[in-house]
């Protein structure tokens, strides 16, 4: 059944993905061995004495991405009029499946937070979204009521657009296709965002458990070497969690 929220979100998607704003993108995928990560999560859960933890592998992946991004600031910068506009803050945009559409969790400074803090923040935001109080849907409802002159002002003052995105939308989308039981995928990038990541589902094979991470980025702003180094950085963190996360869960 299609709800009013679904219809509002579809209109938002149409505006957001105007073909004039779609960027020439490159997709790069890395395969990550997850056996040690799964063991590490179980060890932490057992050590904490909790029988029902809300920390998921996705939260570890979010943390690994955030920590890696600090070394690759162009990925969470903006691209406007043939210029890379540096950004001081990493702000994740994390889609959440609601009814027949998605809404977004916006996580500020994930690089400064532990994966337990990221987990708690995600859980809190999901509850707000399911209660109809998510900030993303509030903005979508407000969009039709923005005065015409205000919209014109945003067109001629890109700094306002950057400020809005940092506060309400994020500058680096991370979409988890694994929640739909999909092995992999890639996201669509629209200006001024430069890059984002798609997480696939964990697949168990004879040689172990693996997950595919796909980076999509604006090829005008970055080259393949930059993107590949970032993906391999994330891979190293997740394949050796005892070195990366042991002091980051308090």
C-alpha cells in the first residue's frame, strides 16, 4: 500500500536525481574477508556479558569507513563549478528502509565516535523515523513551503547548499544493500556530493565469509588510484579488527 509519505519521498527523489545533476561516476569494488571481524564481534559480546546486543557488523563497517575517510578528505568534499570545495566534517547519510521508501539517518563526526556510539545513535534515529519524527521527512514536508526567493538564494549562494547538506543530509552516503539480502550494488551520486559507499550482504563460502564494498565517486574530482587506496584502507581495518577496534568500543 502506497502511503502519503511514500508519495512525498518519490517527489523528493525526482528533484534530487535531476539528470542535470547526475555525475560521471566510477564504481570500484573490494572483497573483504569477514571471519575475523565476526569472531571479534562475538568476543566483545561475550566479554560484555550481554545476551542481546544491538551492535551489528554494519556499525563496524561504518566505523571503519569513517576512520579511513580521514585520510581521503576529497571523498567527503563537494564538487562545484569544476572546483573541489574542502569539507571539515564527515557527515554520513545512511538510508533506512521505511514502508515503501527510504529515509535517512544523518551521523555527524562518525570518525570521533566509537562503534557503540554509532550503534546507539542509529537505533535512536530509527525509532524516531518509525514514529514519523525523522528529521529527513520533516524537511521533505517543509520543501513545498520554502519561499521562492529563498530557493533562488540557494541557487546563487552554494555555501548555503553546503551548510544545509552538512546539517540535514550529509556529505558521504553509505547504503547497506545487505539489508535487502543483495550481494552488491552501487549508488547514484548527484552534485555536489563526490563519493559514497554501498555495502553488500555477508556471504558464507567454503573459504570463509566475505562482504563486497563498492565505492562510487565523481571521476571529475578523483582518480582510480585515490579510490582504490581508500577501499584497501577500509579492507585492512575490517580484516584486522584486533588492531583497529580494540580500544574504540568504550
